[in-house]
């Protein structure tokens, strides 16, 4: 399973640029684990404390928002994409949406615990990747905004 995890982590945007040794360090300290959800099961719900994120291996997710006009929105992820990055970037904050499995979904769960035990070079690379992911999400959100007053 460790070899499979190294391969899965190595293909994700969250661990882009990591060496095999750094990925082994991630496995040791962050203890990622594979999980499978059935259709309708929650990955997380609105109001939950954010303390982890997930790498998508297969399947699709639906976001449930606090919006009367469009409360549900299907999310299409690619293998290795990240959901719930808030759990790494702002642990302890409250989730603003619910994320629900839309069919069978395979994920790798990554907790924020242990990030401080990674060596400094690995931490820098991890936070650089987290920043890139957050910036990409911000750009996508901004591109959907209208400039109308």
C-alpha cells in the first residue's frame, strides 16, 4: 500500500515536485489513507471543522451551498485534484459548504496534523503547492464574477 500511496501522492497537484523521499516523509507524518464513499455520503458538511483535505482518485462530487437559487452544483474533478484544501490552509475554520459523493468516489484523506514534523524543505514545497491550488481556485471564482455594478 505504501508504494501505491507514493504513486497516488506523486501524481497529485498537492505534492507536485516532491521527491520519492519527501513523499515517504509525507506518508510517515501526515498518514494519508484511502477511503471509498457511496453515492450520497458526505465528504464533509457545512459547519464542520476543517482539519483535512482529500485527493480525488475517481468519481464526482456535488457541492451543497447555502443558496436558494442553486443549492447544488456538480463538481468534476480529475484524478489527483484536491478538495477541502481549507483543512490544510486554515485548520479549525468552519466549512462553508457540504461536499457529497455523486456515485462511488475514491479519495485519499490527508490530515493537517504532522505538517510541522515535515522537514523545512518539504514544508516549503507543500505550502507553495497549497498556495498555487488556492490561487487557481480564486482565479476560477473571479472569472465567474460579473463586472456589473
